[in-house]
C-alpha cells in the first residue's frame, strides 16, 4: 500500500507542477499581450500604418469607417444654419504635466471646465499637443495642433481641436512651457500650472464639426469633433521647444467616406 501511495503522490505532484507551469505560461502570454497593446509609436514598424496590427483592440485603426483626423476641404463643408451652437465653459484652473511617451499632456485637477453639446455635458479631462497638426485645412497642415479632450457621464468623448501657427508668444502656456517634461513617462514639476483656456480660444467662433475617432490607438470611434477654423498662435521658440521633444507625433489624415462636415458659428 505504501508503494502505491507513494506512486500516487508522485503522479499527483507531477500533474500539479505541469498545471502550474502551464498557468504561468498563460499568465506570461497575457502580460506580454497587454504590454504589446501600448507598444505603438509614430515611427516605422510601430507607426500609424501598423497600429491595427499591434493588438486586436486596435482594429478600428484599419477597419473603422469614421476615423480621425481628416482633411477639411472648405468648398465641401456643409454650412448648417440650424446646427445648434456649443457652449464652452472654461475658467482659470490648475493642471499637472506629464510626458506620456507620445505627447505632452496637461491633466485637469478639477471638473469645473466643460462643454455642452446638444444639451449633454462633457467635462474636460486633459489636453495635449501634436506636431505638425493632425487635421488639415484644404490639404495643408499647421505647425501644431491642440486637442482638448472631454467625456460625458457615460464615457462618450468630445474633442475640441485648435490649429497652432507660428506667431506671437502664447502667454497662456508660458509658465507651462518653461517646465515641459523632456523624459518619456516623466511628470512635470509638482507645482500645478494655472491655465485660462477660455482666454486661449480664438475670437472667431466658427467651427467644423463631424463624427470621428481618437487619433491614437485604439482609434475608438463615436467621438464628436469640434475643430476651430481660426488658428491660435505660439512663438517659434515655443513650437521648437515642443518639437525638440517630439519631432513628429501626428497621425496622417484618414478617408472621410460618407461623413458630412458641418460648419457653424458664422
């Protein structure tokens, strides 16, 4: 009996070790797959042309029908006089900075800034920058583009896009620009920067509105885009300071397909 008992224990132990080894192998595979999801860039084999290949959750980057950014051809824009205007409610509030490896991002520390689209409130969560601009106007890029990202209570997104051209120093970003985090995945100075986004907005309130997507993986669609026609300005030194950290972090324009671009605010 003892011999049979020892044999049974030996077989049971072998099976348990094999099961544990298989489980660890599966866990390793899951961890690797999860890590690969964020392994994207704007260059070569992990650049925009290959985002859809990097992880199953990125399939919208290649299969989506309402992708962003787009080229706004002014003659093809539909002027919609019945389009309800959007309400933008911004005030001077503090933000913290980070370099997330893809851009410089300013994270909101309050929920006071928000916009209202068709009676639905979207709260500002963060804003970030791209160079050159991701959207085009009549086939032309601007020096940079600012994206202000908002979400509603159900997690739906609305993004305001502002074109940036070389000109006068942008005083709203002056203190922030003095402390841009240059190292990837680095936080900026712990001191919070007070930024008045309302003062940043163009005087001309004309906007282009369309249904689009995130411009970075996973390229999620059903994002409401509001892109101002009038650009804002930043100095040559400010633009070059960003480009020294990110020489090119833009996604090329995507097919418009059957979408309409509506113009409002005139």
